[in-house]
């Protein structure tokens, strides 16, 4: 290595490292806006299941008790139930589930949300667009437990406030985030 390259290397390497570090901090700050400590809870049933009983944080939820759950339609793919229960600390114990499948089998399953959602972060592909000071519209994210015949799914849903893609527009846009975070077929 020549003498003239050595001083340039000593200046450029720290400069580039600082630039990359600053870029990482910007993403981390926006990423932090997506973290949550409390959430709403909701449940859905599909696929002919009956007598679904879900217990979470000591609270019992019974759905599909009067008849079988309908088949899941395309319109249901991102459906958040109209009724959500409570504001829970993320995450308060196991989700305990029992239900009867379409063929009459009795199933039970437990989900440890602490293991399945380790980062307690609303899943969103563009965290750089999220408003860091007030990221959520309408309160807290909703954890949705869905039973569909023999499959248990968990989704995290939230409406996020994001910067507009049009730089000339100085308004806030709203984006629905609805992401499958757990699925298991028994």
C-alpha cells in the first residue's frame, strides 16, 4: 500500500461507516414507532368449526356456538372483527383454544405469543414512511386469533399513519397492515 492511499483510507473508512450508521439509526427510529406494549384482542372462526372457546389473559371468548363457521371468503382475508376485547399488555400468557372441527373432531391448541411475536412490532414493509410521533390511527394494534377447520392462525392488524408517497402532498395517508404471524394445522 502506498503512503498517499493510507491517509485517504483513514478518512474515507470512518466517514462511510458514519454514513451507514446514520442510515441505520433513521430506520431504527421509524422501526421503534411500530413497537407496541399493549394490544386489542379479537377472534374469528371459519370452515365449519363449532364451539370455539379461546382463553387469553384470563378472559374467555366463545364463538361459533350457535352454528358452524362459514367458509372463509376472499373478502374475509383482511377482516378485523367489529368487536375487539380489551386492551391487553403484550403478551399476557398463553392463548388456549378448544373447538370442534368440520368432521366433529375435538381439538385443542395453545399459542405462546411471546415466542411467536418476539419483537412486539407491527409488521409493515415500509417503516421509513411511518410517522414516528403518532404512528397509529384508532388506538392499538389488534391481535386476531382465527380458527379455520383444523388450522389456527394469528394475525396482527393496525391502521398506520404514513407520509404520502407524493412529496408535493404534505398530508398523512392511512395504510392498513394485516399480517399473518402464526399458522399451524393440527
